[in-house]
């Protein structure tokens, strides 16, 4: 879990020279020129842009599902809301806590607090897994009313929670990947920047899933 690193904000944009040499912070310098003027070819912004692109595509999916939900709720007399499982309040609290935790992990990495980064990442992973478990409990409870497809409202409930859960599982896989990388020693500036970029992208994705669930929860809870 030990990582030889400087603060990521100190290494962004640092010039690098001939391969195999180290700078004053202990990182190998990559690249060609001996004059040290060549800039790092990688920027963490690449990962952040990729995360935003993924967020945009997922958002369009859920906008379409939400539109279908609203139209269906107003188009017939067979629309009957059912009692929401109380465990969903726990789910909401868990994902809110996980959003705080992953932001703390990101800030710890940027402040070169690697043990804190690892602990907060692990905490986010545990909270995310607990959220998924609580969602499974909500789906299994009798309070959701009917079997799959027996009521339109019930069908949308399962559709929303399942679609969100699948995307959150992807986030959990990303967290496991980040946790695994904390054990790898960084010896290049570019390697450290890639770690920062990956952490930023994961936090963007996770915060989005948090906000998405809040929106879905309010929709299912209060839309007549």
C-alpha cells in the first residue's frame, strides 16, 4: 500500500526529460528530449471527460425511462401507487454517506494522504455494497405489492431500481480497481497522474449515481 508520491497538483504540467532519470521528487522522467522542456502527454482531464461522457449517456437513458413513467401514470385508470418499502430510506442514507466518503478519498489522494485514501475508498465500497443489499431487500419485501408486471407502478419500481443497481455495480468494480492500485508503487509522474485521473473519474461517476438515486427515490415516492 506504500506509494512513493508527491502532491498530484505539484506534478501536473511538470516538464520531463530523458527516460530512466528521476526528478527531485523521486519520480522517473519519461519521454525523449534531454532539455527537460517536453510536457507530460497525459492529463487527468482525459479520465474526467470520459466519466462525463458516460454520465451523459446514462442520464439520457433514465430521462427516457422517467418520461415513460410520467406518461404511463397519466394514461390509464389502472395506475395504483403502492407503499414504498421503508428500507429505501436506509438505502438513501447509505448512498449519501458513500458520496461523502468517496469525496474524502479523492481529497486525501490530492493531499498525498495515501492511508486515508485507502480507508475512505474501502469505506465507500462497503457503503455501496450495503446499498445494493438494501435494494435487494426492498425488491423482495411484500410491501412492494405485486409480482413483476402485475401492476404498472410495481413494474416501473423494479425497472428503476434494477437499472440503477446495475450501474452502481459498475461503480463498485471501479472502486475495487482503485483499491487494488493503491498497492502499486508509483515511480513516474505520468503513473501518479493516471491514478489521480482515475480517482477523479470514479468520484464523478459515484456522485452522479448518488444524485440519480435521489431523483428516482423522490419520483417513486411522491409522483402520483
